[in-house]
């Protein structure tokens, strides 16, 4: 019944990152298998609507844009937590990735020449798009960028991209095993040789041996319970698989991004656009609290600031009660039916479909939720994991690390494709050089361990909690104490409480023991991993006594480049008592740390010189497990190329355009 | 205001369990504000029967995981509000697909086979050149392609289709929509004669008997009636050309 099969490349995850990577290996003539919890087209990549950043500089508001400017925005956005060489590789390759998608059939929205009406900062503006750009890929503004840069396919960028890439996967004949889950990695201590799997149609276990293994399992938003915009399947299992080995470190797990307006109780993302267009936030007493708290910007203050005030209202008991937990109101009534059914059509449809309300008549229940996971499996610039040969990671599951402590909107879709291409090529190269040299007895040992884990769940009885109660308790702790605004005392409590829950998992009892896939068992097998991820995120956040990007410590409000210009690494083998934390330099610094241009202006300067910092990077990273990439570290950096980028960008042209 | 009591009659069968026999099982639940079948089914599973099988992923009507028969009509459960339903709700799995268990069916295998059958990818004219600027495309055309690219492969049209339920090789409305999507894309190198072989047989457009229930059930409101008419026109046109 149990079976061992082999392939050349095993890709765990069928979202954009996994599939793009698989394509590259398949095109190189290798046998590739993709595992996915769901048919690949149902991966969460399909939910991204906003756009994909790439500096094509096609429309008027993008005039003068360049990969150099994209690099600057990305590094500044990361609050200098990014690996700048990776940000450079990313910015240089994003245009190729977007154009390649056009080649695969993505119906990108295109430039219409002649006068076009846009909404810019709430005002109607007419801009002439030049004839020579007609029909090229159009851009929109996505916040946090110097130019309009986000390429988009109407309101379904992620959907269109995923369908196009999956079409290529079908064309290339890649073996896709949907409803199949990786439970653990198979390795011999030095090299990864595939994974133990479980079929989610039948519940049957198996092993897939491979010369190279790629983890592309997406984000871990569900450790925040229902307080996330993520799909129900984003449970961070990929990061758990890697951490379970005890060899591979996870990077920056405390770096988590939040969004102020998740629809309640579903968590579905409601675009910023509704506050941009003049929406109000109200508490249970119908007070517009943002007016008093942020008189200047009111509801238009930054994501983080708005989220924080909203959380405080809820904590102060000013939320509106709902059986699933308190929420606040988003008031769009004054915008009127015309505006809501045209300019904010997606919001109107969400209200109609998921609340059954008309937003011009009724209030919308919202609250802040988790939105993006910057942390993940730590890899070098080729996407190869630290400390375990033959293992790669790409996409949201990876800490490649172009986002540092804050991801810019639209950069993550672009990352999945850029990384998929590059990592796929590296995987193909190294797979060709590797022979499958693993004893089946080692594979069987890993299979037996997973089998024992399944049995222990099925055999356990007693008065333990339900797996869902533990999941919910973890989510409450994460959103309330490891959330948007963090303090040492909250985090210390969170660590203690999470530890208790983590141990509770081993006593939890299933209600269902039916043969077959058993949905409760499937979830139970992921729960320990989720508890472990939550705990390392909380511990990492407690240890990091500064504020950087999305990691905001109320008790340490400044970014501290003298002590914390580094990346958190954590290792925690499945059988080890406690996680072990280490810190490595963020990477070679090209753009010196400075002010982001928004948010708080003050920070503690680095004490070391840039040269001294850079001098030590490679050795230190090697010491922390970095495997040498194919090209030397720093080879793609293009030092100083950003220097005149802003001058080249022609800001004057933008002003001229706006005044029309 | 006291909450309404909802009764759910749910189809149960676990093919992996030799003891299991197909039957309907009843659950009751107090209704909540803004309750969708996503929340209701998860509450039932978490509080009443942890073995209940169903599929959700995005819970925002974009991934196509949650197609099921709600009171006999195929639709997306995640965007079905209980406030739009009567006190008793009957739930069945989508027909035409292989049953995995309870409300969960195997759409993945079906859609992969369909994609292979119709060649659901751009048949390229030339290899990608990473150094070249993209080929321009009229925005109207891009928008039209996007419109038919919007299908989320939830399987509701397949489940509603009289032919797909009895003829496994039939590409069904979702397949026809895919064909139309690539036919109108100038980046695809296939000619009308290439398409003729895909379209003009009983597994293609001529297999359709015109009941068009698909058009009414599509949760994304794709204009399947127009798609069908477009394909028939194209297929008949090619047939004439072939004869001439
Ligand atoms: C609501 C929302 C809107 C967004 N909008 C944008 C946007 O406009 N622009 C932008 O750039 N980014 C956006 N993002 C972020 C972006 O969509 C994601 O970061 C990106 O799509 C992740 O892609 P991925 O391939 O890494 O992972 P995913 O697409 O999440 O795919 C993960 C895959 O892994 C599989 N998997 C997971 N665990 C296992 C396992 N154990 N075994 C086997 N398979 C497994 C899953 O089945 C799935 O196929 C948005 C995110 C959200 C939540
Ligand atoms: S869960 Fe994705 S469409 Fe319903």
C-alpha cells in the first residue's frame, strides 16, 4: 500500500512560484512532479487582484521609471532589511517576467493613446498618453512607489497569471499531483532527497524521492487564525517542513504585514481604495475616531497607523459585537450608489456577495488582519536553502529576501515569477549534476515516522482540547499580542501562552477516526507546525528590540541600525526542546541606510562603516549556513547604479501632466 | 431579535469507508449576521461532525474550490448567504465529477484533462525573447480576452450540463469557453482548420444540445450563450470552407 516513487525535481506547491519554477526544470528536459493541496489554479496566487510591479515605464505617469528606481523603492520599503543584491536581481528581472507572461497569454491591460481620465489622490485628472506607447502594458499606482509601476490584468492579475503559467505547465506535461500534501522532507543530514507525502483523496501515505526539492507553499497567514486575508490553505506547512529538519533556518519570522480593512467575519480583503475615495471608519458609538486621533490625515493615514488605531478601539471595548468577535464599521454611504457601483465596483460586489448589503445604505463590518508573511525559509540568491543541499524555496514561503521588514504592494506577485524563473534555472543545473543516492531504508524511516505520527493522532484519547480550539486560541494570541503594535510585556505573555498551546497539541484529541482522508486528521497533522511557527514569530519579535518596517515595537519605536541591521535566523528541529536564534548581516549594503521617505524619520545610525559591514557579510553568512551560490555573492549588485536614478526620472514631467 | 434556526440536510458518503452508505444527514445551526455557507459548514464540522468533507480555499469566490449543489442548483458555497435561503437547506456534491467524499468532488482531474484536450495554452508563434519589448495589443481586445479568461473552473456549468453528465469526453461549457478564449487571442498560432478538429465533433460544440442551463448557473456570469453561438458560427464557417 505504501509506495515510493522517484522523479528528478519535486516541487511542493502549485502557486505561481512553484509552477514557474517547475516550468523551467521541465523545459530543461527533467522529470518534474508538483504536489499541491488543491488543483494548482486554486492556489492563493489567484486571489491577487491589484497588480505586479515591473518598471516598464510605459504610461505617462511611469515616464522615466527604471529598474534602478524600483530597486530604490524596494530597499527603502524594506526599511533596509532586504538583501540588496536580491532586490537588484528582482528589479532588473521583473520587466522580463511581466513580458514573458504576455507571451504566455496574460491579457494585460494596455495603454490607450490619447486623453485618459484617471483618479489621482481623489481628483479627476486627464492625461494624454503618447501614440508611440499605444497597446503596451499599462501601469497603475499601487502606493509606496515613485512611479506608476504595477502592471495589471483588469481586476484579476493573479488569476490571469496563474492560469497562463498553469497552461504552460500542462503544455510541458508536468506531472501535477493535486490534493497531495508533503508531510516531511526526506534527507540524510547533508542533502534533501524529496518528501513524505499524503494523498488528500484517500489519506494514503507515500514517498517521492527527488534529486532536487523546491518548497513553494506560500504564506503562513493562518497562524493568525481567522484574522488574515489569506486562503484557508495558507497554513505555513512549507516553512514547518524545513524547520522540522533542524538544519534549515527560517528568516525574519517576526516580519508580518497587516491590512486595516479585512471584511468581518470572513477576513476578505477590502481595498484601500475605499478610504482613498473618502470612506470613514466608525466605532460602535458611530464616532469617526480617526478624525480626533489623526486630525491631519484622518482615514488616509498609512496602513500601519490606521490599523493601530482600529486595534486600540477594539481593545478599548469600542468594537461592535459579532459572534465571531468584535469589529468596526467602514462607512461608504455618503459616496453614493453611482460611485460605489462604478469606481468601487469590487467593493460593492464583495458587500453584495458576502454580506448581503448595499454599501450606500448600510455600514460594512471590518477589522485589521494579517496580510503578508515576509519571513520564510532562508535561501541564498539562487534560492538554495541554508545548510541543506538540494533544497530550494521560492515565493512567499521563502526568505530570499527582497522584502526585508516590509513588502511593497505588487512586489510579491512579481517575486513569484522572477524567483520561479531564476531558482528554476539553478534547480535544473544542479539536478543535472546530481545522482539520486539515497538508501530506501532512509526513506522508509521518514515514512515510518509520519506513519507513527498519524497513528498517534488516531489512537489518542482522553480529555484534550479539540484541534480547532487550539487553532483559534493561537490566532487570538497572535493578532492581539504579536500583531500590529507590539510591546515587550505582551510578547512575553504571548510566548508563554503559545508554549502552553504548543504542548497542548500533543494532548489534543480527534473526534473523527474514519478511514480515508479525514479532514480533521489532515488539519491536526499541520497544527503542531503552526504552533511552532507562531512561537518562533513571537520569540523573534520579543528579541528584536527596535521597530523596523512592519515590526513595530511601541517600547522601542526607533529603527536601530547600530544593533539590528540584521536578519533573524531560527532553527528548531522537531525533536529539539527549544528554538535557537542567530542573527546574520542583511547582505551587502549598496544603498546606505537612511530615511524611508515616509513614516517615522528618526533612527539610530549604524556605528560600523559601510565598508566594514560589507567586508564581513559573506563570511558571516557562510558561517550561518549559506551555501555558495553559482555566481559570487555581490556579482549582480551593480553598486551605485541607483545614484542618478531619481534625477533621470523626470519628476517635472509628472507635475506638467497633473496640471492638465 | 432571536436568530433563525437553520436546518442543513447534507449528503454523506465516504467511498474510502466500506461501512459508509450514501445518505442524508441533518444538522441545525443558529444563524449569524453575514453568515455564508463557508462559515456555516465550518461551524458544523468544527462543532458537530469533524469528519464532514467539503472544499474551500479562498472563501472569496475567486478560486473555484467550493462548487456544490445548494437546493439542487450548482453554485459557489462561499458566496451563498444563508440570509438568501429558506430555513432548510439541502446540500449535495456536484454531479459529473468523481466523488471524493460528502460534498467534495475531484474537479482537478477533470479540468486537467479538459485543458489537455483543448490545448488550453497559447500555441506560440515564436519563442520568447527576453530582450524584446512586448508586442502591442489593443486594450479593447485585451479586455475581451480577459472577460473570457475569468472562468474560475468551479465546475458549476459542468454539473448543470445534460451532456457532460452522460458523456465523459464532452468539453462542456467550461471547455468551450476556453476554446473561445484562445481562438480570439491573436498570440495563438492555431488556424480555423486546426480548431475545427477540436470543436467540430460530438465532444466539442456539436455535442451541445442547447439546454443552456450553464449560462444561468455560472457564478462568474460568463456569457456562455454567446460563447456557444460564436463557436458554432466559427465551426460552421470552417465546415463550409472545407467543403468548398
Ligand atoms: C487577498 C490578497 C491579495 C493580494 N494581492 C496582491 C497583489 O495585488 N499584488 C501582489 O504582488 N501580491 C498580492 N498578494 C500576495 C501574493 O498574492 C502572494 O504573495 C503570492 O501569490 C504567493 O504565491 P506563492 O506561489 O508563493 O504561493 P501560493 O499561491 O499561496 O501557493 C502555495 C501552493 O502551495 C501548496 N501547498 C501548501 N502547502 C503544501 C504542502 N504541505 N504540500 C503540498 N502543497 C502545499 C498550495 O496547494 C499552493 O498550490 C495578495 C495576497 C492576498 C492574500
Ligand atoms: S472557496 Fe474559493 S471560490 Fe469559494
